[in-house]
């Protein structure tokens, strides 16, 4: 007989005489004449209650039905007498598929997140992580729905690349050379001509440059894939391997870019509220009490916008004492970004037109010559979740910028060609998928929205 998922059993519209459920035991409680088994198969937040009567021939094995064991139940779906559930299952037979003894680490509730990170192979079976990864899956799907319904094409950009898009020098090298004995040039440097790709290569930090190629052919495109940054920042918002969504639009300026970013954030929140209601309810009870009201507030209000120059002004007039001084031309620190979103605007805010000197070579230079058409979308509790810009489409200005950043035109010949042949104004952004998940779930550490986090010093699993 075919297995029914717990989710479907819980949503049944009629009782059933014969149903098969398979999953993992959360708890078992024994009474005199029967046992209650709480069965969860991950298909939904809620598990289903199973009643195993002591009169069953299988009941002799009930001791093996322990927390963490996998079991198969055949029985009847009946209306539940108990509170808080519509249906329960009365077992006709049960089989222990895989036993779990008393060393199973998820015996009790209330483990710390730090402990659960050490058992990343088992934590998806907990309430919290089951919920996180169901939301993650749903929002990945919603990303595609959002863009596909707006006629964007999905482009697979390369993972291995020779270019440092962000110019921050935070790349992981990809090489098959023998680290103990690499070939050398006559000058004594490592000879990457003899490496696998006959040049130095790295894991990509962003698919943007390649996405621009496709936007300049298919008009509206997006990428959604893993990106890698060897930045040694051990914070709750940085991972060495994270997923980024990068739309790129031809015939689009910064205004259109900001509008899409704001729509996108709202769409994902709405989608999670609609399709992951039980999971979000759990987060709002046990992770972040203000989560649901904050998400509603964000949906209802238009996002604020302010220029970098205005933002610096706001920060200077705030009367705050900052750990990092506020100076026009310096990067805004986390404390500044959070002040803007959490205390000044009290809602998501898009900051635009940043100083040219702070930003990568590809951003479009504004009329003032001092700023570029860049934008960062900041949200309360996290800070930056999106960074984007209008791209420099003027060949001469791009060349100047590249010289400024000490980039060789030889390496970017194809990127320059886009400006030689049918160049168009175009713009795009990158959303950190994990940062968005943190915002939607209220989970405070990026390590807890990644299935297997890669951070400095950690690559277990
Ligand atoms: O602001 P970033 O560096 O922008 C780019 O990479 C552009 N090429 C995007 C584009 O215009 N197509 O990164 C974009 C977003 C950030 O706003 C942040 O949400 C996320 O990626 N991000 C990280 N997320 C987790 N861990 C890290 N180390 C991250 N670095 C950036
Ligand atoms: Mg950024």
C-alpha cells in the first residue's frame, strides 16, 4: 500500500480505513491499554498522533518504538477526540524500520543552537530546523516564480571563474597544482600557465558579470546559485558559501532596479506567510515574538529611500555616539545601517548613490563624478540584504574606472565588448538568500539557515 505523507493525512477531508504512514518517532507515551506515538515525517510542522493498542500482535516490540526510531504504521485514520488535532491514526500494525537507542542526541527539547550546529546531520529532525528548511525550500521555489512570472530567464553562470567581480580579493583559489611542489616561472613565481585552466582561477563571488552578458541578449535574466567569499569575518551574517539571487535587466536604470528589489522582498514575505503559515507561527512563538507583526508592517508600508549623503546627514544629526565615526566617503558600518532601518526609518530603507571610491569598477558614475548609481536595501535586525547598481554602459568611462581599480582590459575584453556592440543602460542586484531567510524566519544566525554552514574554520559535514 502506498505511503501517505503526514501533511496529507492531517489535511484529509474524510476518515480512511487503511492508511500507511512512515516517519520518525518524536515521543511515545504508554498508558495501560495502549501507547501514544507522535510521528513526524518532516512533511509538515505538525506530526500525527498514532494509537497503538496493547492488544496488537506487534505490541511486544513497543519498546523499540523510541524517540528517533523510524517506523511504518498501517492503520485507520479517524477523527481525533483529543484537542488541537482533527485526525489521528489507530494502528493495525507497526514495524520498526530503524531503531534508535538512548544515545540519540535529540531526546529532549531545548538544546542550544550551538549544540545543534554540531549535529547538523540530525538537526533537520528538530522542530526549528525542520521549519527553517521547509521555508528555505518554499522560498527557493518562490524566487523562480517571481522572476519567471515577470518574463525573466534563468541563467546558470559559472562557479569557476577567472574574474573577481567585487574586486575585494576574497576569492577561494581553484587549482590542481601540487601545493608541495608547484611549477615555477623563471622568475620564481608559481606558474599558473601549467594549472588546469592555464590561468589562475577561483570560486565565483558573484554571477553578475556573466549575467550582464545574458541581459544584453535576453533583456531580463536572473541567476540563483552558490557564491563563495573567503572573507575572514566571523559574524552572524557572513558565510563563506552562500546562495545569491542576481537579476539583471537591460534598458533599466537605478530607479527600476530599486523598485524591483522592493517588490521582490515583499513577494517573498507574502509567499512565506501564505505557504509556510505553521512554520512562521512556530518562529513567532519560539524564536522572535515580533516576527509576524514585523512582516505585516513591512508588507503594508512602502519602503523608504534615501541617498547615501542624506543617510550620513541623518547619522550625524542622530546625537548618537558611534563606535565607528560617521564620515562621508567611508563605508557605513553595521551599527549605522541598523540605526537607519531600526530607529530612524523603522522599516526597510534603500540607500542609493554611494561614493565612487567605495564601490566596484562596474557601477555607473553619476553626473557629480563623486558618486555611483549603487543601492543597498537595509532591513531592521539584519542590515543589508540586497546590494545592486546601474552598470557603467559607457565604454570610455568604464575603461577609466578599470584603470582606477588597476584591472587589466585584457582580462575583461568580453565585458568591454558589451559596451562596444549595442551597449544599453542596464542594472541589477544581488540578494543574499540566507539574509532574506533570516529576515523571514527571525533566526538570528546565518549558520542556522544554511543546511551545512561553511564559515572560517568550519567545513564539517
Ligand atoms: O553586495 P554584494 O557584494 O553585491 C554583489 O555581489 C553584486 N555583484 C550583486 C549584483 O549587483 N548582481 O552581495 C550581494 C548580497 C548582499 O547584499 C548580502 O545580502 C549577500 O549578498 N552577501 C552575503 N551573504 C552571506 N554571507 C556573505 N559573506 C555575504 N556577502 C554578501
Ligand atoms: Mg554589498
